[in-house]
């Protein structure tokens, strides 16, 4: 049977009495149906209420076949019970949903942007708008209009109307419902059919703050915060700004310029460090070249290095094989052995093939171009053996 929805007429009702009509188990959950309820079921972008029925926790509420089904942890007995709404959660939802109505109307009035969807999350809410772009100036104008409506403390009224009477309102969006229809009106600003819970006035929403916007499948998604959520967000961001400003010894308003300067300095420092690292690698390549040994018509450097990244190995190998008749077989041990083989252009063998052959006996693999290849061996302590195997193969490849 249909459930009397007490929240339709009074969103501020925190406690109520009702009669338990049924209790049943379904898919591992206990479902309770009451003859009347103040619990809002999930729907219309708004999450369900939580609270207690006869002291039993209500963890979910769904709308089913005209009735409201309460999902509970436990099983209240049949008969009369008292229900309590978790008020902080309810009022938060009222602020977000009421704020969404105003924000959606502000977008429609100023930009002709229709709201195509609404979702209220645990931390952020969002609306998706039927526009393809949104500038910072447009967003600021919309946000200012929405908050002006809040500061004007306009009443938010609920009307239960027959379908034929809807024409007295200029509805932002129509409905396919029939029979009695619930219309939520922000006096002189917005009217829309809606079954959600709302504040009594716009002032109770407190503040509407858009925090982010992005393109989504040809539309624009706008994320926003209202009321207590906006205050908590401002508090967190203000603490972050003050902390950063204190660390950088600047005023709050100077922080963006200080961060940009810090980023530029960091990029310049990284550039200089990169240049110095390359110079050191060039010196190291020169030192390694002194250890080259002749193999046939080539000069070969084979070395197991103590520490070097794969990129550094490639840099060394490239430097060592500049010119003709040169080969570099380099490796470094770590969690796994890393190897880089390189050769001069004219030498008649493929560095990638040589590297794969050297790694294969130890379960390693690799590849690359004929003149430069890299790979790895998963087992530690095998790099030296791989280098020795490659050197032996190289003597055959380069024999005169």
C-alpha cells in the first residue's frame, strides 16, 4: 500500500510515530515498510536519509511500487514504532538540494543553460548543463546571482497541485507525473516539480560556491558546495593558503605569484642539474673509454657499473659509440639487472639481437634498434655473466 510521506509537507520533522506494516528478508537485507514515514528514499539525485526505527539503524531507503522501503540493521517488531531522522545528514541534503534549484535557475536565466542531470555526493554535488563551454566570467556572474537570491532570504514554498493547476507557475522543467504533483517554489525566482527535501528559506542555504567545471560529452559539469559544506571547504583551503604563505614568507594575496616564481626557479634548477649530470656522464664516458679493449676491428667498452639509471646507461652508451668502430656493453645491478648495448653504425651486427641472446639464459629480455638496445634480467647477480656471454659472442661476430 502507498506510504504517507511526511517529508512532503515538513522537511524539518526529525521524529515521528508510525505503524510497522511488514518486515521481511530480501537478498540478505531486512526490509521494513511503515504506514507513514519521514525518511526520504534515494531519488532525484538526492541520497536517502539515515536514522533509526525503534532503535534499529536505518542504512538505506528506497522507493518501490508507491511505497517507501526502509533497509535496516535488525528487525523491529510489528506495531507502533518511533522513527528518528539523522538530522545533520538531512539538513545537509536540504541545503545542497535547495542550492541546486537556485544555481540551476541562475544558469538558465543568465546563459540559457538547462540542467540535464543532478547528483548529490557525500562531499560534492554536481549538475550537468546543456552548454559546450563556460568562461570564468560567466561562472562568476551565475554564482553572484545565485548567492544574491540567498542573501535576499526568499521563502521556499511547497505546493501540492493537480496537473491542471500547474499553469499558475512558470516551471523551469516539466514533469510526466499525473495526479497530485509537488512543486517546490523559490519565491519570485524558480519553480519546479520536485519530491526532495528543502529549506524553508534561501537564507538557510548559507552559501553557494562553485568549485570546479569541466567538459563532459559535449556538456559542462559543474561541481558545487552549499551551506556547511562550503564553510568546511573554505576553512580547509584557508588553512592551506595561510600555511603556504607562512612557509614562503609572503602575504596571502601574494601566494599565487610566489608559487609561480618557485615553480620557475625549480624548473631552472632542474635544467641546470640536468646539464651538470650530462657533463658528469660525459666525463664518465671519457674515463670508461680509456678501458676499451680491441676486439677484431672494433674498440669495445664492457662495464658493470655501481649505480646508473637506464637513461644514464643509454647516455653513456651513446657517448661511447660516437665515431666508428666502437661498441659499448654496459650493465648495472639493482632489484633487477639493467643492460644497454650500443655500437657504431657501420659494424656488421645487431645490438638488439646480441642483447636478447645475452639475457635469454637468465630469463631476461630486451630489444631496441640495431645500434642501441636495452633490456633487463629479473634475477640479481647475473649481469656480469650476461656481459661475459655477450663479449664472447662479440668476439665471433667481429673476428677478422
